[in-house]
């Protein structure tokens, strides 16, 4: 004899010897959901009661133990639900609006916190995540049932930093949960951003403070859906030398700075130059190809530009 709860997984019989045949109910009411080919019992679809199941081998042979008594008892209903599937991390705590059987125990997946008796999710101590799985474990006599509900806890709209320079890499925000929405620049702004990804085109956006809104596809409105980013004008480090090729015995190259003054010129390996003006001391510099750099810092934004320059030991042939 076997006893099962309506909340148990569907059992399958074992036939010693590997015989094939059919299964049928020979006593008890008609409420047993039995698969005649496999002998599997759908417990949740069966009426509690006592049944006797007969296995008839296709070979025609029968044995006294080809029947089995099966008792099905009512298991607990662990179902529960919340008013909605998506919640703001900075909003009110989710509380179940339906619990089929009281007295069970609630638990939650890693990173979350839930009241074991009521199922209330403590958002303050729960990390934003696409999926938090809540479990409701209910016991009734010898029967046990577990039901799960998945909730999405959204995170705020966050860019990697609050302040950016116009010459920096375009930033892309992070939104945890409820993805696939639309990013909108709130007026007056002028910030240029991709409505699908929230990427800000810094070089095309005016300096200043800009407010950006994330509109969620679920229609949910959360406190963290807007953020402010500051864009600062980066300086220009543009400069040029009159030409690329220079004779070591000639006059020193002096650059023309068209960018922001106040920076410094520098180079590596064999170039002697004035850091303030960029003038190259040819007699004290080595032959060959060199790269000259100019770097300038303004209000925390840094710009860097480079120009190639070649120092020769004699005039080029076309100049002779």
C-alpha cells in the first residue's frame, strides 16, 4: 500500500521484470487521475480516497501482486500572490494579497529579506534584482507543499558618474529590472541621448546640469527614475608645428597653439623642449621620428593632443 498527498509530485510505478501492460482502477471511486499506459498518477487532479490499481501485462500472465492499494490524502494549498509583479526598490513593501493556507513559512532567494509569517518583503534590506523568488512552505499532517512567486525589484537610474567632460567616453546608464523602457531628457536641457539605451553624446551636448527620466515599460513610476548629470566643457589641446621635417642644424621649431593655454608640452626619448612654449631645442635633441604632446587641465577636464615631428641630420634632397 502507498499513501500520497495531493501536493506531492506525480508518482510512477515500478514493474519488476520490465513487463509492459496497462493500468486501471479496480476499486474506489472514479476520482483517480491515472495514466493507463505509464501508471503515473496526477495527484493534484485526483480526488482524495482509497483506490486499488491493477496492472495487466500484455503477455496475459497475472500475479497476485499485480494490484496495489493507493491512498490519496488532501495536501495543503500553498498558493499565494502579490498585487503586482514589479516593485520600486524605494517604494512600499510588497505584501501578499492572497494566501490560500495560513500558517506556512515564507522564505526568499539570496539578497532578499521577507517576513516568514506574513510574506511582506523588506525592500530596504532587499537588493534590486530582475528576479527575487519567494517561497511559501506549508505543512498539513504528513503532507507538505511549496509554492513560489517571482518578483522584480527595480533599481534606480544610475550613470557611472555624476559629472562628465565633453571629451570623455559617452556614458551608458544602468537600470536593474523593468528594462526596455525609454530615456527622456527633461526640458530645458539640450542633452543628446539615445532614447533606447540612455547613452549620452557628450561631445554634442551643451555644458550644464541635465535631468534625465527613465520611463518604464510596465508604467510603474519610481522615485529613482530621474537623475541629474553635469556636463563640463573640456579644454582644447590643439596645436601644430609649421612642418613635419626639421634639420638639426636649423632654427628651432615653435608650435602654434590654437587650443586652451596654460598646459604643458612634453615628449619622450631624446627630445629637448620648452614645456611652456613647445619650442624644441634641436641641437640637444636626437635624430629620428618623435611625438610631441600638449596636455591641459581645466576645471577637472583634461585634454591631450599629439603631433609627429622628424629631426634630420641634413636637409632633405629636394631642398638641396
